[in-house]
C-alpha cells in the first residue's frame, strides 16, 4: 500500500499524476471524443478548492449518438457467450485491484474521502465485478409441465436490452461497478452518466474495461453538467429498455415518470433516513463503534448513514457522551494526508446545508456534545458533531443530513421507537443494538426498511441484495437477485408429442 503525501498547500503531485492518466472525453462507440459543443467543465478538489481536471461536457447530440450506438450493438452483444462476458468482468476485477492505490488517490482527490477509506471502496467496487463474473455463467431457466400434462413449459432468461445507468458522487467507483457489472453479465449494452462532481473515478473505470476486452459500443459514457440534456433524450429515445438510478427521491420520481412513457424496467436506489436504535441492554461500546461505522462512513455522505439515533432513555446521556468522546478523537483533514479520519464534504452547498441543519437543531434546544463548527482552513470541512436532547421536530430529523452529524433522541418503549423509526417516507435501512435476540428479530421485522443491521453498522456487501422500500426505491442491487434486474423472462409452450 502506497501512502500519498501532501500538505495543506494544495493537491499532491502524486494525485495530479494519477489524474493525468485518466481519459477525460466522452466515450462513445469505443472511442474517446470531445463533446459536440466543444465545452468542458472543471473538477474541484473539495479539500483544497483547487481545479484538478477538466472533463468533456456532453449534450443532447452526444446523448443521441450514445443511445443509438447502444441500440445498434445490443443484439450482437446479447449473443456473446456467458463465459466471455464472465472473463471480461474477471479481468476488470484483476486490473482494478492491481491499480488500487491510483484509483483510491483519484477518488480521494475528487470527492474527499480519506485515502484508506477510498482504498476500501476500490476493493468493494472490484468485488461487484468478481461477483457478477460468477453470476454471468449461472443465468438459469426452467423446464416443467402443465398441470394437465399436455404441454411442456420452457422458461428462459434474456437480456432486457439497452440500459440507462445514472450514478451519484458519493461512491463514484462502487456505484458504477454495481450497475455495470450485472449489465455486462446479463448481456445488456449501456449508456452511463456519472455524477459531474466526481467523473474521474468513472472515467478511469472505462479505461480498465476497455483493457479488459469489453467490445466497442457496449458501454457508452457521457459526462455532463446538465443531466436533463443527456438523460431526457435517453429516456425518450424508445431504444432504452431499462433505467437504473441511484440518487435523490425527487429525481427518481421524475425518471419513473419518464420511464412510464415507454414502460421501461426501472431500478431506483433513492434517499434514506436511517434510524439507529440503541436499547438499554445493548453493549454500549459495541453500539458506539456501530454508530461510528453507520454515521461516519464517507463523512456521513451516504444514503445508508445513520440519520436519527434513538437511544433508550436510561442510557441516552451515557451513549451521547461516549459517542462524543469517540468522534472527538477523529482527525479532520485532507483525505490524502496520512492519519486523516474525516475528509471534507463534497462541495460548499453540502457544507452550508449541514451548518443550517445543526443551527436549526440548536435553536430548538439541542446541546452540542462535540463539534458543531467549521475548521479554520480551506476546503469544505465540518467537524464530527454529536447533538443530544434533539427536538424530534428539528429539520435534521426529517431530512437526509449527508454530513458528520449524529443527533441523539431519547425514547422510552419499544413501541415508541418503532413508531418514531417508521415515521418517515423513506425505508432504506435501519440499525438496532440489543443483546435480546427475540427483541432483535421482533424490532427488525417491525422496521419498514429493505435492510436491517442487527448489532452492526455496516450492511453493504456485493453478495447481499441492496435496496429499500417506500420512497427509498425499487428493485435490488447485488446478491443473487442483482442480475435479475437486467433480465427478462421468456416462456415457450410446447405440446408433448
């Protein structure tokens, strides 16, 4: 493992060198090109506020060319042998792991997460390619008989067709592999729009897939500063047969409305408002570490982040004190600096939102146990913060915080906390800590979420089905069901002779 060196003076030369090796154009029909408009946009290091690269800024003409390419190539790609698709993914996995340090440094520099955490994301991202390389050769079917015995029922699986893939900025490599992996495995072509805040990780992934042998036209990538100029033509094209989106619920609803016009298959991984529940019998040290994992991963900028920490009243003050002491020991700084635990938020708008949410909670009577301020340094930093005595009506209880802020709210009974936890339009993930096994299963069953962390603050794994219910989305990514989102079921009836 290579530890990058840098200083508060600016972006390191190591990072700039790694970024200089990334192709920064549009990738359409197997070739890198400039946008039809000739425009480019800047990518900024949130730790230094410096411009670190410029990327081609795609528009409607580029989008049309990309989706037409995906449509033209689809039939040929669908006929590719499953083993060939599998081996492309496996080679891409190996290449990602061989370049783990460079990819982690690119990610740290464009979005801020500490280098060690970015390195972990690279390994996590690569695992989706390895997982789906194995699933590619296990696409099954069925052969049965009708009840009267007169016909055979032959069931097969086919690729759904060209897919629109749209990823967010907070996990720029893993969100790409989590969508691209099953699409390749299933035999689908793709048009892909990464987030404009963090395009470099995605573009580096394209170079890897090309090297791994992905045929031209299968993956087409258009970065843009105006998503509607690219995504709307894709959705209206009549060529795309599926959309897979990770991002806000508001944008997801808009995409579902557009998908309805062509009855497109849709996978939506949307917002979250995760409850983190600590019962009085919980191992508090374990619960605190779980809270650090669930809250501080990616500086709190995750849809799975613990947003509302409900702690049973007899241990609420002690839990807040221990969590405050734990977060106070975290080092805040440029993610590329050795020893950094907490990097900057991704942009100034995100920092402003966090400051406003904390200010609102304090104005309603919350006590700042630790943090609650912005360090005096360049960059979009906010100190890890614990708030106790939070009014349930505070804005941060009903909005995604997307920052390193942990609001602690006391509760009295199991029934109370289940009601509070479920009092949200979202239902992605919930966490609960208790040493009572029966209570763990009972409360886990009662939580209106797609995933539950029981005595753990981490639920994401390529082998598990990731996704939520209610306003948190549709469908699942990862696990054995992940590839099914990219497959259609066909049934053929055959009379018995």
